[in-house]
């Protein structure tokens, strides 16, 4: 566990308290029903936590990357589904942070301070890992863009007020013709399609978004036309560690529940044998290592240093750890685990899939690993 | 050494697969949603002799061997692991009665169990660290009329649907598990209370519940095997059960890898089916490999059971293998299907939830590695 | 109490056959055998008739020596006895050879009231076995049967033809070929599977059937078998207008001989 400043410790404790009061008591219920926790946003208003990434000049909490990770770990500990609600909203606002102008930032960050949430609309039925294969179009007509297309597996889609939608302004240019737009809830032609029933993170709202001749003003373009994929990639780089944080919380929670059960079962003279002890130790080793890798990546980002590789590593490692730890917890604790700890296992699987599958992450990491060292590159250049 | 199934074993497997396709496939999703015990299907299984597969012909059983049995369980599990679970738990109870019951006990129960008119359950686990230890341990006290049982059994499968339970109680709390004794308990015995059905994340349709015993009086004739002979009986029965459960895991895994492979062949990303990507090939290959090796391992253990040879080590090995790699079969196939592997509109999430319920270490701290190590060191 | 004979074929399970992408040749090395689909219906129909009217069902199959693997499968589905001819000639046999061999065997086995076949085999689906058998044995042939009943020596059959449904009455002995919709083949229970090994089977040798060498010579010779694989061409038309794209598509299709 890395050493935190008093401020960070206070923020972490506040998040812990919030989660204990508003998330943990409701997690099982909304996992079962698959419904969005109706009072979560209301309860979050006071803390402005959905504005945790919003810069101070716009009234936000302006938390450092590491601090955001601390908060998300607590939310992941309470319920990975509700943690996803927060993470996905921050993800969408990261696009505005990356590419928005001052007016856009003011306009769209402000609702976040009032526990309205955002939604990131990149994925389409034919564009999953191949994110650049999207077919949604944005045609410029006068001082408007008209959007048409379908987005799927969009988190928060049914409850957001602000959507970042990626669409082709230049279909002939393929990936380089994608642009990023803000679409506001309730615009004519912009509707919610099917709600996805998922294996886990069931309290997270996942829907289809349908855009049929949706008119938005040209001022809703984020950055420049054709910059969409660049913005998306930068956004995902920033947001990946959020998944790592949720994963660490999730893993720690399942381990803690496992330990509680072991302590309850082995009372009096009986004590868990070495095998069980070592399996618990292995789980703690992984969770700690995962947390440390995440915090390292966040420190790099906060220091303004390149962190793309570390971001990918932390997302991959932390989610893989969560999957391993939560799976072990279930089988280790027998039918008790199957009944009481199954949610954590179900929640973990998506961490390895969304915001860039762990296979995509490995492409990013291996590219960095196989790239020639900087000195050689300079020598090469000099030699030319 | 012949790795091929005999013609009969193959045909039995074929019948089971046809039954699965005809009767299990259409109901599997609904069964998972409602969790309602599939009586019609269980009756159909009985008609095809699946519920009396191992039982001697004298009792109306098919008298097929254990290799045929695991072939059936794997085949059924490809379509509905929940139904396979019902069959497994019933069969282990019947197996126990067949091997340790008196002639009178066998006559009393096995005919009806073979016919499927009487379903079996196996009540071994408790909430304490080991059966026979802890405040809720099921204790059997000698009585004028036989025995009086008090306590609680945990996580009994087929609970509420079974007509007879094989129950393990300790005759001496001071000795705990060492004094474990087996009894045959009819479901309608006074003082037995089947608790509320527990909500499991998968294998829905195979009911699981705690069973409380409150001054349950059993006659001498309910004693199964010797007094304090329960450890030996439960160890052997659970070893047999673990081989059967391994077949369940492999059936689920096989269904998953076939679905994921078919998906990967038609899902086009980056201009090609994802099945052409090495990342996907690795995932599919590992699952197919683990499935294949697990199948060979469990068939080997099944053959030893069938031939009456020592099998406990092999059974522990296959359990150990699948505790480590069983769920991985679904973790990896869900990964192949990405978002589709997470959506309950598709089949893999149900298989994920089902496979997580097989090869559980229900006796906390009781690891198969202990037995394996003891056999070599 | 009809005495029935079902002729069935032991074929390869087509779902196990893989197509080699390089030359579209078939790889059957991992293919398991199965009773041809429609023949299963024929066996089931015979079993149902006998369950209803009494009598007995025999089964007969001509194939390569692997046909021996089919016996227990067949006997678990109703027949009392299985006759089999496992001969290398089956490797290249066409419909005329098959019919010659089966007819010769049937002449040896004696009188049957009904001889049932599937309408066609699941591998070749020539639909010739039943009509040829009937011609060779001098018996009436009723094909495309989707409903069958027997009363004494009178057989009532419904034929499902392309444009109508025909009701036929015929006196035994008769050759019948059945469609798959006539019934749903039973799933053999375990006792039926295990009981199959107790039922008798008898091998018949081609040499003992009194055939002439030319009877075993196929009149149609298979030159090659290739699989069919759907290929994606992945062509994208990027003309400036929709009309131009359509024109391009049209000329592409024409060059493939498709329009």
C-alpha cells in the first residue's frame, strides 16, 4: 500500500464512508434486479464526486489521477456496477477535457457537479475492438451536423444528460474521418434502444443508442473534424486506470469476504491449514501488486510523464488479478462462495473486456516493449 | 491400451446427446430464469433409463458402467448442466445405497430410484469447518428405538425434491468427523425441515437448501454401513461424485468452446474473422486442450471405478486439475466473444454461471492435493 | 403380423467432414459413422408398425467392412436381427450395384411383407435404391411416403409429392421408401442400447449371393468430390455516386457470370 498524503487519506475515507452508506447496502438488490440504483446520483450530489475530474476553474474537485483511483477503488469495493457508472461518466468528460474549448467545458462540466452524468458513445455492433470501423455518420448542413447511426453497449446511456458520440464526418477517409461530438439528451431523433442484460455489473446501465437525423449545432464538435480517433485514444488512455481501480477494489472485496468467512468457519481450536493459508496469501500478493502497479501509473500521469504503457499494464494486470482472485474465492469457499461471492466473479469478467480488451492492451504494451530503445533510434537517425 | 469408447458407450453417449438436444436445449434458458424443478424432463430421463444407469438389473437399472455414466453426464451437461447436476446428485445417493446398503435397504429404495419415482439427495456438508464439528453439527444419539438426530446439513442438492437422503451425522461430537455415521432418511420423516431454496448464480433448477433436523427419530434399519463408518463411505462416494462432476465441467466447457469457435469464425473485425487472430486462437486452443485433457483424465478415473480398481488418487487429480482450470474454460471463451460473451441474450454467461458451480471445495480446507501427495510421499 | 425388412446405409456423419481450403478436397479422417438419416425413419416406421400390429423387423445393410460398426446402433432401435454385407465393392458401388447386392441378399433371406428404405441417403441422396429394388424383385414400389399403415395384407400409404398428396393402397409384398417427416426416430433408452448386443446378427458374403461380376460393376463412376466454401471477396465500391457504384457492381456480377 503506497503512502498517501493526509488529504488523499481524507478523500479515501470520505469515499469509503459514502460507499458504506449508499452503495454496499444496495449492491445485492440492484445486482439481482439489474436496475440502476435510483438514489445513487441524488446521494452523490453533496460530494460532487461525478465532477472529480473537472478542473477547479469550472468548479470541479480537480482530483489528481491517483486520488481519482483511490475513490474508484472504494466504489469498486462497494459495487463494481455502480463504480462503472462513475468511471464511465468520468470517461466521457475526459473527452471534453482533452478536446473541448472553454465554452464546451463550462457547459458540459457544470451538470456533472450536480450529479448529472455523461456517457461515452464509441462502440457499434460492427465496431468493438475495431473501434475505427464505426458507421455512424455526421453530415454538415449549414451550421448544423446531422447524425445517423447506432451505438451499442453504451454505459449510462439511459440516464446521462451529456453524450460524447463518435461519428464519421468523412466516410471515405475511414478511421481518419471520425469526429467527436457532444449530443444532449432529449434531442429529437436521439433515442434509447434495447437495454442489455448482463452477466455482471448489472447495476450499471448498458444500452443501445439510436440516432436518426439528430441535429446538433456545429459548436458541439469537439476539437476538429477528423480528430475523433485521436481524441478517443487519448481519452481511453486516461480512463483505463479507472477500470484498474475498480478491479483492485473488486478483488480486495472478494478477498475480504473470503477471509471473513474463513474466520467465521474456523473458530475455537480449528485453524485453516497451510494450503488455505497460502491461497489467501497468494490472493493478497496479487491484489497488493495490482494496486501498486496502478498507483505507479497514476503517479506518472500526475507528474506529466508518459504513462500510456503503464496505463495499459495496470488495466490488464488489475483486471486479470480481479478475475483470478474472485474466481479462486468462489471455488475455495465452496457452495458458500458460489452463493455469496459469485457477484464479484461475474463483475470481474467485464473488467478484462471493456475500455479495450486485455488483448488490445497487450498490443499496446508489446508495441512499447518491442520498440527500439531511444538511443538506438537517435543513432539510426544520425546514421541516415 | 484402448482410448476408444466401446460401441455401447458411444451409443449411450449418442442417446444422451439426442436427449439433450431434444428435451434439454429447448428448456435450458427458461430453466435458468425460473429455477423451477424440471419434473417433466426428469421423468423423461427416467424413461430412458438415465436415472438407473449404474444400478443392477435386479433393481430395474440399466447396469451400465461408470464410463457410460460420465459419457451421459458430459452429454447432458452440454445442453443443461443444471439437469446434469440433478442426475449426478441423485446417482451418487443411489450409488451409496447400492454399495453400502443392506439387502433390505437396497430393496426398499433402489427399485424406485431406478424408475425415477424416488429421487436421491446426499447430505454431507455443514456450516462448520468439517462435518461433525461446530455448533450446528448434525449429531446422532443412540436411542431406544434407534437414533435421534439433531443439527443442520448445509447446501444439500436436490433438497426438497428428493424422497430419500443419505445423511452423515456424528455419533460423538468430541470425536467429530471421526465418528461420522451414514443414515438413510426418508424425506417425509418427522422433524426434517428443508430450508428455503438458496439462490445460486447458476445450475438453476437443481435446488440447493439447508436441511434442519429436530429430534428426528430413525430406526436401526436406517443405519447405512457401520457405526462411525461414515468417513470411509463419504470419502469414497465423494470421490466418485468428483469424477461425475468433472464430466459436468467438461460438458459445459465443450459447449462453450464450440460456441466461441463458431462465433470467432463469423465475427469480422479489422477486415477478417477474429478466428484468424493469434490472440483468439490462443484462447480457443487452451480451452480445447484443457477440455480434452480433463476428459481423458476423468475417463481414466471412470474406467478404474468401473473395473473396481483403486481410483481415489486419480479422482483427486482430476478434481485438482479442474479446480484450477475448470472456470478458466468460460473465462477464456467469454473473452473470445467480448461484449457478446457478457450479454445474457447469448449463451455463454449462463455457462459461466453454471461452470463456476462445479468442482467447488465444499469442505473448507479439504484439498484434493492432500490425498495426491499422500499417495506419492 | 407383417414381416418387415429395413434396408439402411452406414454413412459418414457430414458434420465431421472438413473441407481443405487449398483444393476443396474432403478430409473425412475424423468423421464418425452414422445410420443415414432417412433410414433411421425407415427403421423407426418398421418398429412402430410391428409394435402396433405384431410381427418382426429385420435389418439389412450393404457397405464396406466398417458397416459392422452399425449393428448395435441399428439393433437398439427396434429390429430383432441384422444382416450385413461388408465388402470392398461398396467403396465404388453406385445405385445399380447397391440394388443388385441388396436384391440378391433379399432373395436369399426369404419373403418379407414390407421392405422399407429411406427416401434417399444422407450422403448421396440418389433416391434410387427403393425403385431399383422393387424392379429387381418384381414388387410394387411406393415412394415419398409420409404416412403408413398396415391391415392384414393391405398397405395404406400417403405420398407427399411436389404438387399434391396422394393416397395409395397396395397389397403386400411391397417396397416402401419414407420421408423424414413420417416419424420422429426414438432416442434408444439405455436398456435398448445394452440389449442390442444380445440380438443376433449375421454376415452375408457377396460371393454367396449368386451375383455375376458385371452386377458389381458401377455404371456411374465418381471422378472427384469437392467441398463448397463460401469465399468473401471483400470488394468495396468507392465511386463518387450511388449510381456509379451500382453500375460497377453490375459489371462485376456480369463478369462472374451471375447476371
